[in-house]
């Protein structure tokens, strides 16, 4: 359970102790993927590992060639302890179990429900299942599991009354998946320059249709001597998340404009090689519905379709 931070609750929420008393728990996540019409299991994930590097456990898996299936079971042995005068909802109300999935570099976020807790003295089990298509994952994907008020029939003083309100002081579980390999993450390196800019983008490719999308050809460089560097690296505050998101957005804008409008590459060509810079640009344009007529249309359309990066950081 994540450590509780200082906060003022205007309605009662489940504490870590309440979850312990109710017997809440979960099993280690299970990962698999489809390969040549076979389902391959990614084994060996440690039970207490909350930041999982997929290629650490299966070096053959790549986000370009494979999907990724995640399954994780949750259970609560005494759900009745969450209900009534000493609980967080009335006996005839329903508690939903949901997960917020977000990724800054994959440019997506969504919230899913995968279970309902009702008043019962018996063990209840739930399974979260997600199947991410190939070429959909980049960087780090965060999973934040929580409970919320799903249905309200009765009201007890001091308890939540609005549908959708979170009913836990902290997330009941958190998990991160780190995607590595085949250009799955935007290359980010460091440099040291006193009085220099916070960041810059380095372009070293010769032909975007031949050169691979990796740090040897293009990368964002962050200045370790800049006073904002530590704030960006910790990436904990809304301000630091917004700044990092802006850096990535501007970098994407420059690269797409260079490849499409300066070098005049055809994104509709049937001969685009996997893993190249041109393939990365084609992916961004299609995924984020980028209008490529000019650098201004690229920037504006990317901002319109990127989603709220603050939640994904």
C-alpha cells in the first residue's frame, strides 16, 4: 500500500488499516503476448516488483512486433468491513474497482472499471485484463488502482455522496511497465553547460528513411547544470510534468516538420523500413492525427490530440 500523505478528507475514505482488516490483497501481474499464432508467457516477474522492465524478463518481446497482455488478480476476504456506520459506504451501496492507465510517451490515458464490491461476508475476487496492440506502447506506462463510489442508495453522515468519488486515501496498488527496445522511447541524454539552455534537440541523421530512430541519430539533451534540471528529473510536481511534456511536444514538432516539409519524405510509401526515423514519424502522424501542412499545423494539431500530458507524466 502506498504511504499516506498529509491531506484533509471531507468524507470518509478507506485507510491502509481498513484494507488490511478487510483482507485486501493482489497477486503478481501476469504478462504474455502473441507470437506466430502462439501465446508466449513472460515469466519470472518478482512479486514485489512495481516497476517492471519487460525486456528484463523476455528479450525477444518488442513493442513494434508484439502486443502485450496484462492480467492481475485482486481479492478481498472480508468486504463487509467496508460497509455500514464504521465503513465508507452504506450497506446497500456499491463500490467500484477501477484503474487509471497513463503514459506520457505513449500519449494516452484512460480509466477502466473491472469490478464491483457489494456488501458480503464472503471472499470476493476480481481480475484486471488489458491487451495492448502492437506499436501502441512507448516509454513507461503507469497503472493506478483505486476504489470509488459506484452506486448510492443510502447516505450515512460523513460518507461520500457523489458517484465517482474515490473511496481510498491512497491508491490501493500501483504498477509501472517500462517499455524498452526498437525505438520505443524517445532518446533522452544529458549534457553539462554552465549558463546554457535547459534542453536542446540534436539531429544527426542523414536519411530519415534509412537511419534508425535511436540516440545516435536524434535525441533530447537535458542540461545538468541548469537550475531546473533536478526538478525535471524528479518529475513529481505538476510544473515539472508540464515542462517535460512541452519539451517532448516541441521536439516531436521539429522532427515531423523536418522529415515531412524540409526533407519531403512520403509517409504513404509502402517501402518504409521498420525502426527508422521515417517509420517513427509515420507512427506519430497517424496516432496523434497530426496535420503536416506546416510547422504551425503540426504543433497545433499535436496539442489538440496529445491528451493531457500532466496525467501521463
